[in-house]
């Protein structure tokens, strides 16, 4: 036997032909998975360990452990090294429930109630969708493009929401993914390649001059307090959520201005909005300005009161009035803002309207103005050609 030849041609062990060993689960007091991987700098095999997070049940913990084993095995075969970025690699082992908990901690710091409630609601819908799956995602790395597409299809098809709602969810999902990416909980943003769907023409329609007159007559006879809310929507372009937070102390009668606190506005900035004389006169008629400054202008029943009532009451009242007047559902409470912007732009110009509506750009104001009218004056226009 040629011992010299056997010394130099000894068959290599499988572990020596590759730069890692298979990951193994150890069920001790603290479950963990370990394996050995080649460290490029030292050229030596080093042991790497990942702990399996504790769960409410052994079965759930076992599922997470199996997902981790499968993920690590695939990544190692693809040539991934845990030593390239140890902190980054460790974060990939986080559960998706942990990721959402971290995100909700961030959401809890948002002062604007409408934004806080919106984000919280969407997280709840996302959790509901995960719970409906036969194989719910468990780990952060499973939050991928395929999962996000499935969730957005669920919003559009199964829940039956419109394209705009689906697009809003897409934008929110992108921001959630960015939150996770910036904290190294995922490698890249899986929503980046998912586009927005084309939206149809706006469902909501402006109110005609005749309809505005009918509304004025009806509300003066039946509900002057809600008439005040409608006047603020039409003349001051104050959003329903902002209306719900208005207090008597926000009104400056002499200058005919109402101040909107930054925590209540859409862009988080305070704003001074000019009040039409009709608004001031009705507030005086209803004796609202003699109420305490910390009193909400639109509390229960859209009447002044100490208790905060959300913006839903405006839509509920509007629906009742719309049915009484026999109008289509395309005419909504927010249609008053569309109509006010249209009428002010036609009377005082687009620049004045932009400032009153608190728009950053005239292009935003233009989107509120529906261009479907036939102007009779054009038929007789002579021009200079």
C-alpha cells in the first residue's frame, strides 16, 4: 500500500468541501439553532448561534424553529455568510409579530389622532389577513413581494374596496416596509416593485347652484347647527376631521379668522382660515361665541359641548339630509368643499382659492375643479383672430 499517495489523496469530508455545516436545533432551557460557517478573514470555521424566541405554545415555537432551519439552510447553500454583517444577519431571525410590535410602538408616538387611528387600523387588517392564511408568515424575511401582492389583492378583490383604497394601502405598506428596512429587520423594500393601479374618475360630485340653494333652505328650517358645519365646509374648506376638533377659542371674530391647531390638520401645520361673514352671523345667531373657549363647536348633535365627538357624525347627518332631499350617493358631505373651491375659483381666481384651501400648489386646487361644464359664454366669444 502506498501510504504516501493515501496521505495526499485522502477523500475530503463533505463539510470541508463547503464553507458551512448544516444548522441544528437544540431544545434546551432556551432553544437555539447553531452551525459552523467559514469566516473569510481568519479562514477558520466559526460557530454561529441563533436563539428561537419563546412563544405561547410549544407547537408555535416549533413552527418558528422549522422556518428558521429552512431559511438558514437555503441561505447557506446560496453562499451567504453570517459574518459579513452579523447585526444584519441576526435581525433577519426576528418574527414578523415582533416587527409589527416595533412598528406599533412607533405609531403610538404619533400625536395626530386621525393618522394614529388610520395606521393602527391598517395593522389590524394586515394581522387579520395573516391569520386567514393556511400557512401564515412567521418570520421577517417572509414579508416579501409575493406576500404584499397577495395582501393588496385581498384588499381590492376579497374585501371589495375600491382602487383608491387599494392604492392607499400600497403606499402605507411601502412606508411599513421602509420602517422595517431602515431597522435592518428586512433586507430590501418588497413593495418597491408594486405599482399603483389607475383610478377611475372621482365618484364624488359637486353640488349644483340649485342644490346648494335647496340645502340652505332645508337646513335653516330643520338644523341650523349642522348648517354651520356645512357653511364651514363650503366657505372655509375645513376638513371634517378638523371640524370635529374646533373649539370656540379658535375663533377670532374681529379678524374673521379661525385658527386650526397643528395636531388637527392634514399636514401637521397650524393654519389661519378666513371665515365668511355668513359663518360669523350664524355663530352669533346661535350664541356660540359666548360659550367657554375650551368648548367644542361641534359636540353631540353638532351643537357646542365639552365632549369630543368624531367626524363620523357629519357624514351620518349628511346621509339623512341627502335622503330627505332625494339626492344620489355621489353627493357627499365633502362635496361641499369641492363646490366651494369651484365657486371661489370662478369668482376670485385660483390663487386666492389655493391659499384659502391651504394647498401647497395650484395643481392640487385644480384637481378639485371638475371640468365638465358647458359655458354658454364661449358660444358668443368673438376673440381677436
